[in-house]
C-alpha cells in the first residue's frame, strides 16, 4: 500500500530538496525561463521573501521525501496588484504525472483565498507544457493569453501561457482593505 501524500508548509530542512528540484527544472525544462541554477542560499532567500509577505510556500512529501513544492507571491510589486498573486509549482522528475501538482495547487489556492487574495495567475513557461496547463485547467483556471516567443532557452523560442482563476468572490465586490 502506498503511503499517503502529505501537503504541508515548507520548513528550512526542505531547502536542499527544493533547491535540487528547482535546479533540475532550470537545467532540463522550459517550465522556468531561468538559465542559471540557483544555490540553496538563493532558494532560502526567495522562500523567506514569500513567507515574510505572508504567502504560503508548500511542499508535497511522501516517505519523508519532498516530491515537489508550490508557492504564491505578488504578481507585481505595485500596491494596486496586492490582491492578485502568481503561483509557482515544481515537481521532482519522478513525481510528474501523478496528480501531485494539482494537489499542491489546490491547497495553495485555498490558503491564498483564506488570506484575502482575489485573483491567481499562472505564468506558464512553454505553451507545450501540457502538465502545468492541465493541472491549472483542472483547478478552474482559464487561459487569458499567450505571449508568443517571449523567451529563448535551449536554442529555441518559447511562448508563455497566461492563465487566471478568481479566488473566493473574485472581483464581485471591492476588497475590505482599500
């Protein structure tokens, strides 16, 4: 019997796995347009920045091993964007195609909605990234645009797919914090 998957807030002790997973994505995939692998210290700085803002950084774990992570951060720094977030999800190569990304995204959405966010954006590297596009679609995201040939990686042009999902009551009412 397979041990259940645990989705939980990340801990400092998860940083080696987070850096390894993200480093593999940078070096081998078009899911991120970064081209230089970040070390554990840089990933710790990024995680601290997200968490200082009060947004979640989650991991998926089974048998004590981190299989993936997801976090939300401000879409843009200007104050008018404060209710609009962007998600990021990265999985270990061995964990893809098992629904783990969708589970991470579902929990991430719930936590961001509980904190008052109203919109979640997905800025997906590579229009051929069927796994990420499918996970977002399964969680209620709709495609709102494509930025054609916006990135150059692995000697080819890559599109960016923009997807969006309202959180809670979305734009039906003004936010309480105006």
